[in-house]
C-alpha cells in the first residue's frame, strides 16, 4: 500500500470536506487502495452532462450499481480506472440485457397466440371425440 505524507493527508481531508456521508464506504475503500484524494468534479456536476465528471459518475454508480462500484474500486488504483471499469461493465450488462430481450422476442414469435392455441386445442378435442 502507498504511504502519504501528513501534509498530503491533511490536504486530501480538506478536499473531501464537501462530500456527504453517502461517500464514506467508498471513500474508505478507495483510501485503502491508495486513492487518498477525491474524484474530480463538484457537487453540482451531473451524470447527464455532455462530459460528466468522475464525481458525477461515482454518484450515479453509488445510487444505481453500488455493488459494481465496490468491485470497481477493488480492482482500481485511480478514480479514472474506477470510471472506466464501471462504464465497461455497464456496457457489458446492457449488451447482455439486449441479447436476452432479443431471445425472448424470438421465443414469443415462435409461440402460438391465443387464437392459434384455441384452434389447436379444438382440433385435438375433435379428434379425441371422433375416436
């Protein structure tokens, strides 16, 4: 683990001053990985911005995919790596979901609708009755 000077520690603590308590678990985890300083950005940044800040992306991850964020921090040494990991995994999850939705649509298309099912059942019942 990296070591930091007392001055760096004090400076980093000051920079974390406007971050709410919501950040505590990830802040601690990040510090244990050597990320003493907070991610870039301000509290007014939004993940809907054209180019969202690291801070805005972290807020989104904390609220929407907290387990993914925890995993991203555990695999990273910088906030930039955390953002890249989260975005990469979200893209993979989105692609998996799209694949599943296409497969379900294909299966639904192959299944008979209500009228087809009723007609098939009627034909079977008629054949049974003719026996």
